[in-house]
């Protein structure tokens, strides 16, 4: 069985409250985009995980895909599987690639072994793997609140727009991302803005609060945002807490040459 886990982008990200459990509440629009990994899961004599493409650091047995399989195996009688992940989506980039792989693994194991679990149950399993994981079960545009696991469907269709994603390969740690963030109530009704206002009007309203911490420390990331606006983007911003910057264009853009060290994806949504 083969699937193609996709990335997501954050359209706006407001840090609204620090919780008693040490986590933060946020408000953001999650939108699925077609930058994809490839994931294969087949029955086998022995459970094994392999990968290709981008190098994945750490113990393969600690990969989220393996954790997804083991999570279901605790509750169901599952035969061994061979899992292969071809990694294309950059890691730690604010694109949710690892979360997507885990969520798709849950869905594939559910189908392969005919567990007949509904999406609500799969989302509960996914939430045990990471805050972004439940989103990729439904894999549709939502307003995310709470820790990023409470979803409200939104009426947003960016079909026909052109998306550019540029990842400069700069690692941004969670501690650094939150260092200068001051939680406060979202200054706009994000759902209302993205549903009703033209893309060009988002520029001064739909903000990613992590930019306030990250741009001063990494001017190269801030420059990417300006470069995309210079290339004609209607809206540009950092996505998530990683270093990837997105640009949304009304027409097919002509982009400048980026460093060979950068990973770039572009296409029509």
C-alpha cells in the first residue's frame, strides 16, 4: 500500500495564551499543500522501517511512522509490516512533514488491517503522536485553536493561486521560537479575514507571531519574505515555527535564483 503524505502551511499564527501545562494556545489556519513524501506499508515477516531521500536523524525505531504503527498495535492484533518512507518534505521546517507521515501511517494501517476506525478515533491516536498530527487525518483547511488540535472547518479555497515555499535550511529550535513571543488575544478574527477578504488584504493583518522572535536572529529568513513580496507575492509569511517562508501569488511568478542550499517548492494549488 502506497500513499503520499502532504505538507501543510500556516496562514497566520497567533500565540494567544501560555497554559498551566507549559504549552501554548494558538490560533492559526492550517491549509494542506501538495509538497509530498512517499510512504509504503506492506505486510511482512518482521516489522522493519527503512527510508530514502532526505537523511532522517535519530533511531529509525523512534520515527513517528513506527510510533504510529506501534500505537495501534497496542490495541489491535496486527501482523508485522515493512515500512519505507521516501523523505522529500524538509524536516523541522514548519511544514508538518513528520506529522503528516505519522497520520498517513495511521490511516494506512487502519485500511490495511481493516480496523474500520472512524476519523474521530484516528484523530485521538494522532494527538498522542504530536500536536499537528490530527490535522492530517481530515487533511482539509481548518481554523486550529487550543494546542493546535481543536479544529473548526473554514470556507477557504486557494485553487488557482500559485504557492512558493522556500526553506533555507536554518534550524530554529522551539525554545528560540518562543523566546520573545508575548501571548495576547488575536488582534483579528482570523477565520473571518481569510474567508472574506481578498488575498492582497492579508498582508497587514495575517501575521505569524514567531516572526517577532525569529527574524531578528535570522535576517536571512526575514529577507526571504521581502524577496517573495518583491517577486509579486500577494501574501508572504513564515509558516509555523520553522524557517520556511511561503508566498502566495495570483499569477505564475518569475522567481529570483535562490541559493543551492535552499529547498524550493512551487506550484499551482
